[in-house]
């Protein structure tokens, strides 16, 4: 009987380079010196022929069976070295450990993020931030933004609280240092040291709670601080147009003869509007240092504190006024009446029934005078030195036909009255 076919061609396993199997004759030459070492038994200690269970007359050609499957009816042999190993320890799951670590990190990050978020949220909504935003707007000349931050609404008199005006205003706030807010209930007070021009001063801003941000953080609303006020009155005609830092304030109603304009910190100039041929006024300089009713200081050109814009006459106006007075005198002198109406001289003592003709007034000398400063709606005229007037008339007695010359004077001549207006035709004089 032949060997059962194995998995290798020709019934033998292949060996490279022509090498022989460990048991070239199908068994070791010396069972005591096998491939398992000196003194060691081979894998089949009771049968040097190995576990082959084929027919008795046939032996395998190798120490290893060439048939990978057991012969029909025979059990599959087990290795004589097989031992039952103790159960291996189940390795700890690295994934679970990493998961716990990741979870811990997430918790730490959430806690840290919550702390940081709380700090950032609190800082972003702190009352100091509102004050800083307000002051930054003032530094930048953004009056309208400042009004918005302070929740103030502009009125008719707030002509100075615009970006166009405040952006060009000199001596605005240039720096500040915010202190720590003092919070009491729903109110917070923030102290600030402010730098303006060459001056430094302290100010306190008040805020009220306005609600919540993200349901957690208190928000604050800045209460509009009391502003300084640029105040002026005009010592001049009622219709005098005035500008403050270039803004026409004609449309702002005066109260008790004065115009009051709320103003942010800075320096403002009060002056006549445009150029006038007849009227002039030295401008007022108003410095608003900080906030509050006492923040504004107004001085005139001489450096004296004053809120009155005094309108004076130009040289052309003075000349026009003098010409008006002289014209009046001339009109009176040209009269042929004994008592020229509205004139500063008059004659008395006519003889009833006589006829007076060719009456002539002579002024020698003429009076001199001065046009004074504006007062109560006019520029008063006062006499410096009196003049002298004389009258000479032809006289006739109708009863006798006799004729002669009648005279009156000399008499003093003074002028008064005032210059009441100026226009295209010059000055208007009211004696």
C-alpha cells in the first residue's frame, strides 16, 4: 500500500537548496540525540515513527506526516507539549482611560472657560467701560456718540453738541484715568481723573443698572452728566447776529436777556456773525473745564470775566453817526422859522402884528458832540461843547409901513438824542 497523498508534491515537503529533512530516513538516527537536544525525547517518545497511523506495512517518508488530515477512523493526535496556560490578565482598556482623561480635561476647560468667561463678561459690562466709551468719544470730538452713550437727547439749544462743532473745538479732553467703581444697589459711581489742556481735575460719573447681558452680567446705563454752559448777552441791537465757534445762534431764544448753550469740555468763541460795516465786538472766550454749572468761564478781550458781548461802532459807523447829527443841525440852521420844530435853538419876543421875513439862523460856533456806547437800544449823543445860534429877520410894521431888522441871540446850542440804527443810507439820528 502506498502512502496517502500529502499537501506537497511527490509526497515530501520542499526544502530549499536541496537540503534534507531533519530525519532523512523518516526517523532520527539516534533517538537519544534528536533535534530536541541531548537526553530529550522527541515529540513521539513511544513511537519513533511519529504519529502516523497508516497501514503497518508502510512508513512515512518524513518525520512529519505528509497528510494534514487524520486517517479515516483515527482520532487526531494532540501535541504531547500542550499545556493548559493560566488565564491571561485582561489588559486595562486604554480607550477607557483616555476617555476619562479627556472628560476630566473637558471639565477643567469648562470650569476655566466659565471663570474666564465670567471675568471677561463682567469686565465687558462693568460700569467703568461705559465711562471710558463716553470719554473716548469726547477725546475724538464725537459729540453725537457721547450723547448716545450718556442717553442724552439734543434740544433746540444744543447747537454746540454736534460732531461738526465739537470736532473743531480746541482744548478738548486729552486723557483720563478711571478709578474703581463704587456700586451701591442699582447705582454705580465711577471716579475719573481727567486731563484737559494744561489742567487736570477729578470728576465722578453716575450709572444705573440697565438690565442683564446673557442673563448673567449686569449692564449699566451712564446718566448724562451736567454740562457746562456757554452764556452770553449782547450789548447791542436786538437783531445782532452772534456765532459761537462759528455756529449761528440767532434761532436760540434768550432768557432774561441771555442765551445759554450747553457745551462739552473745550474752549469756545462768542463773536458777531459775519462782517459788518458799522458794528464790531471784541469776542468772548469761554472755557468749559469739565462738567457742571460752574464749569464755564467767560472773559473778554481784556481778560476780564464777562458774559456780555459789547457791540461797538466801527470808524465808518462813527462817521456815519456824526454826519447824521451834523445834517440835523444843518437842517435846523436852514430853517426860517423863529422856532424851528425839533431843533435845539429857538427865538422868542416877536412883536405882535409885525411881519417877519427873510429870517436867517447863524451857528457860530457849531456844537461838538460824542456818540457814546450802546445803551438801551441806541447809541446816545452827548454835547462836548455848546454851540451858539443867532437869528436875524427883516421886520415891517404894517400900520406905519416902517421896516427894519429884528435879531435874536446869541443862544446856546446843545445836541442830544441818539443814533438808533444803521443801514444802507447810513445812520439814523433821533434828536
